[in-house]
C-alpha cells in the first residue's frame, strides 16, 4: 500500500465522518405540540438550512472523491 493510497483513504474517511456528523446534527421533521416563538422557529430553520446545504456539499464532494480515487487507482496499476 503506497502513500497515495493511505492519503486518499484518510481523506475519504474524513469525508465519511463529516457526512455522518452533519446528518446527525439535523433535527427530525416531527410536529411539536408546544408553542414555539417566531424567533425560535426561524433559528431552527436557518440552522436546518445551513446543515442541509453542508450535507449536499459534503455528499457531492464524497461522491467526486470516490470517483477520482477509483479512476486514479485504475490507471496507475
């Protein structure tokens, strides 16, 4: 196993952990019976939007990284 494969593996692992963390930080879409204030609703929406946006970016990066790693490993052997 070469140094390039180890580096790609570590970067891929970091992307996978980032996806897991961002997804777990998102709130579920369930109805709450309590009375929420306007500010708390907007705060939750902005945080959910932020996490949803980062989930998309990280997932696209993960997908592209896997493709690049496979292409590089296929053509270097």
